[in-house]
């Protein structure tokens, strides 16, 4: 799986990172599509699956634009069953 690098200085000032638990097994193409879909939202700074723990996803977002429930709703809107675990 590819890793994305980006400069912290380019992130909005009010970013928060949360952990989302994916309650189903996703294949690599499904994980890639979910990450890409989340990345297309303004305010979601980064989304990635934890290496070797593909049921856990880290999502960093601008709290001025989204709440954790908004992020969870975006994940669930991709026909993926997920639960919010909490902040990192």
C-alpha cells in the first residue's frame, strides 16, 4: 500500500485525527477507493488505513468544517459499515 507524504505546515490550523473502525473486511481496491473518496472532500486533510490493521482507519480533518459524526457519515455513505472509536 502506498504512503502519502504531505507537509504539516499546509494543514489547516484546527485539524483533529480520529480512528474509525471498519466493521467488515475490505479488499485493497475497496480500501483505495474509500481513501480516495474521503480525500475528495474539502476539510478532510488525510485518510489512511493502519498498516497490517486494515479494519482501522485514521482520518484527519478540519474541525471548523466537519465534526467526527460528519466524517463517520462520509465513510458510511460509501456503503461501508463503520464506527467511530475516538480521537488519536
